[in-house]
């Protein structure tokens, strides 16, 4: 998995959303965010989208909500009860330790699919209406809403009314359906455009979510007293967040699934928020409040006919199929293509023209075929590589070009490395002509940065006119690289099968630290132990440093002192503890969390040889794994 490329797509999607023209469904975005969270990426900690016109400060930061995605497998829905219980248990412990207060109730409301707005009053007077922006600074859109809100209220101090701007589905169908895919897509545009339309603003509804006075959460029902008579503010009981027992989690989710079918608003989940009196003790982390969580509904699936199969050459030499579909709307966006996995899947499931497939966006960035509802005529497989024209091989699963010097394969590697390095203005297509002479990104980078004339590049040979704007962009993209991780240098070499995790462990070993090659393919590990490979990588590091690029070398993390965030799995009975609770009572500094929680630094298990999903997730994240018997604070 190319983390840098995923980060680029994630940020592009976030910016596009806040500019009012989404390029990715919420389901796809959430999956991408989850993958980046597991990988430890920092880009998900950026709330909203930072742009030059977002320069008005929010009195208190607007954070995104932590999320749990429900899913359907073989017709059975996983409502994430266990994950929710883990989330709640941690917070109940924190509040009880502070206040000896037991959390028995929580508030719930629909997760409205719109755009965040913060209404700010200062000393009783309307000061501003701000978009979320990057969470700290937003765009001032007061002029859009001034006529729809009271100019004065009877509350002193700094008052914030956090809202979600939404549009009724009935209004959307009547006035906007011909131009936009769904109600959500138009809301951000109506609010954010400088040449806003007063009549379109009147078609919006502000759905209140929270009330803050001088930074402290207050009883939300006061909002309806403040905004009584102003039609743009929704006067709904859900705005006040209905109170329920925490034990009724499953009942409420099922209830809201039914409510979703009848409401006039577009919903994509449900939000649970702990009582206002607990929030000052729970606080907020860098990305989200600790006292609220969003539960996302199971994503939509649709059935549509297949109109053909396309084949794409990848950097490993595999030709992967893309299923061309009759256009269909899925999760608010038009879908024309879906992943077909591999050639074996196409053959075994008789995929081709005439087939009907069920597609969803639950497991990937692009739509996936979930089920072949009606088989069709198997698509004809290509016989030769579309790039080098060499004969292809098929082992029953993978259709491969085995020519290591195939320019198409090399071009894919260069494009992947470009995304990893975030080369501004230099994408895969720009780099395609260079594949003839440069086998990896390091070779190309070395030639661009090297000041000696005998090593320099004849740019015009590759379609870039020397002295042109394109030449300037290309040159600056490489010259602006100030630092690289040691593992990135390894990835730049483009060795087949060498991914992020293996490159990180090899970087540790090259820098004198102890690597962890557990669960990694031995042949690939051996590849990075070949003397010529080690020598080449270390030479590349020294050359890049010579060009003034800082190479960040891995370091062992210092273990935190004090509170330990740990995931407990298996049974502690074999180690002298009857229950997990008895084990935790011996170590009061432990706060139990999910292994996917970004704070988790221990997985405590009963078996080092376990192959459970938690063990795999811990290994992937680099979480320390110990048994109940070996754990020590």
C-alpha cells in the first residue's frame, strides 16, 4: 500500500468537499481514512481543509468525529457493538476516576449529511457565521445568513451554535436534481461560493448540534429558545439530541435505520454524545472530541449491467481488469467503473458484456464488484503487453508481463514514486517518457539534482522544452524536496513486492536498529539483504544527503511513563488472573482501548503465536505485543 499516494488522494478529497464539489463518496472517504489511521498517517489529524480564504478564527476548534463503520457480511449486519463498548468503557473509567460519576445515559441524533457551520455571538450580538475550514479558522459567510438569524440574543459571553447545514430531499428533487447528484453535493457550494444566491441559501436548513458558552457545553435545548421563529433553524427534537440509556445502543441504531427511510433529510449515520457534564473531563484529542462518536450506516449497494472490461498494466507487471458499467448512482456519485480484482476472477465468474453485478464502495477507494448476479460472456484476455508487446503469461489467477525492462511497468513505478514524494505538478503521465532511460525514481532524481553537466538531463528529449514553464515546474518539484525518510529511499528503488512495512524494517536494520520481519515474505527480506542491494541503497542515501536532502533515520520509540493504552485479547486465566478485570485491577494505569486506537501502545495476549485479526493489526501498526505474564509497567 502506497501511503503517500493514499494521503494525497485523502487531502484532495477533503479539499474538494469543502470547495463544494466532492470527488469521493463518504463511504470511500471513511475507508481511506481508516486505512491511513491504521498506517499511522498524520494527515487525518488535519481537520477540514486549509485554504487562503479560511482566515477567521473559531472561538474554540471544530473537530471531526471519531467513526465506526457498520458492515453487512452474507446478509448479517455487524453493528460494531464490541467496538462501541470498548470506546465507552475507556471513557466511563476516565469520568469515574475524576468525578466518581457513572455514565448511564447518552444523547443521540442523526448524522446529517451536509456542511458544518458555526454561528458565533459575542456579548449578545451576532458576530459571525463561519464554515468549518481547517477547524481552527473558517470562511466568514455571515452575509449569507444575516437575514435568517437573530441579530441579538439574551446570553452574555461568547456563544457558539454548532450546526450542520442541510437541504431537504424534497426541495432538492424539485429544484436541483437535474444538475446535482444529491442534496449534500450542493450545500457546500451554496455556502462557500463568493457569488452566493440569496434564494438558494433560503433553501437550506441549519440543524443545531451543540451549544457552547465561553467554550463550555451547555444544555442544548436552549438553542430553540434562542432561535424561536427563525425558519432556517430546524425545530426538531433530534436537534436537542434525545437521551437514551447507553445499554440501548443496538436498539437505537436499528430505530435510526428505519427513521432514515422516512425522513426528508439525507443521513449517513447516527451520532452518540456523552452528557454535557462529562465533556470537560473527557476533553478532545488532536482530531476529534473524546465524548462523541459517529456510527456510519451500512453503505449502499446497487445492481447494474457490465458493458465491457478494460486492462491496466501495473508496476508489478500484472494486468488488472476494470469492469466498465452502465452508469449508476451509488452513495451520491455516478459510477461507471469498478475493480475486477484479477484475471482469474473475471474468468471464474464469467464477467464481461451481458453480466449483471452488485457493486459497493465498502472496501476500497473505487467501487468493487460484490457479487455477480447474472453471469455474462467472459471478456477476451489480451495476448501481449500493451506497452512492450511481449507475450503475457496466465497462471489461472494473474495475467502478467514478466519483462522487467517493460517501459510501461517502469512508468507505473515512477508514477507511484511521484505520488509518494508528492512532486508538485509532476504526475505519472509527465514521467512516462523517462521510463525508457530511468529504471527507478532514484536514478531520475539523481540526474535532475546532479550539478555535473555529464549527468544532466536533456529535457527536450522527453518532451519538456528547456526554459519553459513545464521545465521550471519539473525542476522545482525535485529541488523542493527537503527531507526523505530512509524507508522512502528504499521504496524509490521500485523493487517488486517491497512495500512500506518491509522498507521500514529494512531501514531500521540498515541504521543499526533491530528489525521485525515477522509475517513478511522471506524471499523479499532476502532481496534486501543482497550485498549489492544494500550497497546501492546506502550509496543513494549518501548521494541524496550530498545534494542537501535530509534523510530521516528511524529511531526506537521511548515508552511512555504513566498511563498505558492497551488492547486486551484472549484469556488471562493461564497467567493467574480469573478475568481481564482482575488483571487490570493489578495495573491501574492501564486504559483499555481498541488495537486500532491511535493511542494504543500494547496488545496484551495469551498467546504469542495467535493469528487473530488483532495480532495482525498490532503487527501492522507496530504496537508492542506481550503476554499477560510478560507485561510490566
